[in-house]
C-alpha cells in the first residue's frame, strides 16, 4: 500500500495579542521560556534580509513578509532578535515552525491584520503566548505539499498513491540521543518529537491495517488494502472536496491523495472488497516485460506460469492513459477494466447499485449497473469502460469515481477513476 501525507485538524499555535485588542493565531513550536512574551514594541522590516537593520531593532517583535520562511529565519537568528513573526504563503511554513527563538508563522489571510495595525499605530505593541494547541482546524485534512504524487513510474497501470493519512506535525517517538530542537544554543532532548512526512503517514495506515487483520483474520492483504481504500473519505471536515496544498489549494486529484483520507472505523465494514491473490500478481508481473530470470527472482519459484498476462490487476481504483497527440479522426480511444468484488457485508443477500461521477470529455459506463449477492463471500464481476469524446491536452489529469451502494445504503464502496495524458517517468 502506498500512502500519501495530509494535515490534521490540530494546530500548534502561538496567540498574538495586538495592542488594539485583536487576537491573531499563528503557528509555532517554540518550546522555550517564558511561554508568554509581555507587551513588546513591533517593527515591520519587509523581507528581513538586512542584518544591520535587524540588529538595530533586535529588542522588538520583528515582522517579516517573505516568500520562504526557511531562508528568512537565519537572518533573525544571526541578528539575535527577541522575537519574530513571519507572514508568508509558503506552503512549507508549517515545517519551519520549530523555532530556536520566540517566533511564529502567520498565514497570508491574517497577515494584513497585523500589518494594518502596525501602519496605523504610532507605537505598535503585541504579546505572544506560545505552547497553545488549537483543535478543530478547518479545512482538514489537506494534502501536504511535500507528499509524492503519482502516477507510478514502476507500475503505471496501478493508480498510486492508494490513500492518504495523517502526516503533518505528528507526535512521534524519537531517539533520546538525538536533539528534537534548540532554544538559543541549548539543545533539547525528548523521547518524542513533532515530525512531518510520509514517514508519519505510513505508520498510521500500517497500524490501521494491523488492526483490521486482528479483527478480520481471514482477510488477505489485498482485501485489507481494498477496505481502507473504498471507505476512505474524499471530503474534508467542511464537507468539501479535499484540497491540495501543493497545487494552490485546488481540489486534490487521486494522483495526490489516492482514494482519500483513511477512516479506520468505516474500513472495518467495507461491504465489498476487491481481492487479489498470488496468481493475480504473477499475471501482472508477466505483463510488465520482466525477464524470466527476474520473474523467478521476484516470485521465488523455479518456474513462472505466464499463460494469462494482464496489466488489469483486480484493484480498487482505475487509471487510464490517453494520447494527446493522436488525431481526432477514426474510432475514439477506449479503455476497459474488468473487476471482481467479494461480498463481505453482514447481509449475505444484498444488491449494490453503481453510482458514477462522470469525467469531463469522457463517457464512463459500467456493466452491469447492479450486482446481486445471495450469500456471503460470493463474488460478482463488472466491466468499467472509458471512452474519450474530446481530445485532451497534454498533461491533463481528469478524475471521477465509481461507487457501489447497497440497497440499505449501509455500505458505500467508492473507487477513484483517473483519465490522464500524463506519462509517468520511467525508472
């Protein structure tokens, strides 16, 4: 399973109290003392790259407006300023919030509040209170800027990533002989640290998968992955589509978030699963132009049966590539997928109906449109077809979804569909 990283609905905050009584919430992981800076004068120094000017105002709260917070921080450290506020739309700014001096990041939305106060006040002042935790942040989750995007270079016919999970500013265990930060020149050590990365998202998904295996010991790894994918949420906590910080906060595509953000409780009851076994993966490998020796090495067998090679793995997602250079004359480009689902719902007798979210420029259809089950663990198959109606431009990434909903509406089994002209870079 391939896991992307997202933000969570929690912020480690610094509360800035302006002299006129206005409160602004910034982001900061500054751990030093005192936790609250009393009323201090403020000064706006633009990009804050003039060390001479910084030194002259070092005993004020220096306010900077910068493109890259990480590049600006060393200037204030060198000048030994008492405190700093960084106004930036830098999508990596949350990763630069572990300050060694009293400082906080301010969003571009809140920046004007601070700047307007400074400009209209003859003696602007502010207080800063650190070590505050704010819960219920909206919108959340969002796809983190740093997380890797698809398509997969090694196996482009399988949509990647699969899901996203909490990855930004996660409380993680830490080696106590390695520093977790500094205050001034003093190193700090702790058994825990605040870390960001897909290295934080992957353990979340792995832990949920392990919990599912304990609750459903008969499920295969593919069934567990399917349950996580088809129950993942593509909506944030405002009910809107999850957004991508790495793409101007536009709606995230499955190439950034996969099927969506994992929901552990829902994954326990997926209704249907897209299962796959050893032979399914061997058939995929056989279609991927590996040599016989490489196939034997991967499968650890003396012989490999490649009588039924196919790139169409029984996967809970779909990705189709189309050629933007192909002329419009002739038959339209068509891509078909054959899938099989297994009934694992509580009700052995169930009927599922297909709901399609269309993809602009394509006709998307599924046959049959209803799947009827008469017993638990029964399997049913269907075919999903994408037909290109208009020639898409180069680097287009379009997406929709196929959702199977049972007649009681208890189970909602959603799969992302991507139609793209983006070609993965070969390894």
